[in-house]
């Protein structure tokens, strides 16, 4: 599994076969897609088999001063719970996509989809049971489908919901995270721990298996709702869901402002957007100053799941 590219090519071939076939397979990678919440013919193999991209189940962490493998410009997904912080380098998540972890008594899964640029932390406590998640090797709208090892249910990352299995229609609870640079995270959380490269797997963490993808307008897999061409498909947006309202904050729009604090109202809730133009980092707080769960995403991916989205325009 050292070369993601060959898996993508294999996935593209398989996707083409599935699209052209008159018989829709109800099982891929060992997962039964019968009666899924999403159309089975829109679920594709990304190339790897189930667990072909290995989740990290026993993460090891080191202190900031020991993280010599990190550059200030490296991106991380950071989380803070009860005053304790951890950072997960994107260059590690590119190769693993899921980290099953906990802080104090809060268990959560760090999830990342390189094809959508989406990093989301989910509470792993589902109806009183702690679930452990793995990578199914399947995609919907180019976005990773997780599975839980306890029941084999498939979960859509960007829908934040189980789409098959015993947990079908069960929602995942996103936890607030900040997707930022290593330099900025060190300033925000100087006592943070950071995920070590001692993952138990041999991977070229200094190299991206998706080199060039972010700049390309091309997608590897089809999506159901094509995003308007007003932005590059890979334009980064800060995506927010409040109740039934969805809103995207494109970085290109946020960069038009010289302010670090912007205000908005979504679903009758007053919000403050904290924007760091230098670090290309944003997060949103409510009236009480509490950070709200958002997701950094490529424009095409956010729109694919939220075609009704509002868009913040300067």
C-alpha cells in the first residue's frame, strides 16, 4: 500500500465499469450496500481494500520541542478538550485517514479525506458504546466512508451519519477542531502534544501521495452535485452547519478582508469568524465565545453534500 496513485488508477477503472454496468453491485469490499441511505451505484471503490489504508489505533504522541519532523508550514488538525490539546499532522493523516484516540474520558475519531481536504473529529460514543473506526476503501461523492469495527456499519464523513448497517441513520457528533499551520498551532496551544511518526507503519510521511491534486481542477471520482464554477473546485472553504442551514466561507472571500474578526448571522445565531490571513486559518465562535464545529473543505466537496449552501461573499 506504499503507492496511493496505483490505487487511484485502479479505482477510476472500477468506477468506470460500475457506471457503465447495467447490473449494480450490492456489495463492495465486503460491505453490503443493500438498502443504503445513499444510492449504491454512487458508492465507489477508491482502490484499496477494506483497511488497505490502515487507521491508527494506538497513536503515540510527543511534545512540541521533540517534533523535529515538523515544519512551521505543515498543516495540522488540532483539537482541545478540557484544556488538553493534541495536533494531528496532515502529512500523517494523508496516509492513514483515521486516528482512534481519546483525551481524558472523551473518545473520538480523527478523520481526514485527502480527496476532499476534509478533517473532522467525531465523538466515538454512540448510544453509550465506544466505536472504533476503520477505512472501508469506499467513497461517496469522493469522500471517505468510514466503518465501525463493532457492527460493520458504513458512515459518511461529510454527512456525519451512518448510511448502512445496524447504525443506519445514526448521526455522528462533530467536535470542534482547528485546521491550521504548525507554527500557528504552537502559538495557540504551546503545551500541545503532536502525533508521532512512530505509527507502526512504514510510510514516506515527508512526501504527499496526492502531489499536484490540490492545484488540479480534476476529480478522481464523480460527485452528484457539481459545484458552480464561481470558484476553483479545490478552493478551500470553511463549512458550517447550524440546524438545517449550511454556509460556506471561501478563503478567497475571507482574504478580501483585512480584519481578523468578521461577523455573520446564520440560522438566527450571531457568529464571529476568526480569520488569520497569514496562516490561512479560520474558526467560528458563537455569542458566548464558544468554538463551533466547522470543517475545512474543498469547494467541490462541500457543494456536493450541501447544494443548498449559502456562501459568504464580501
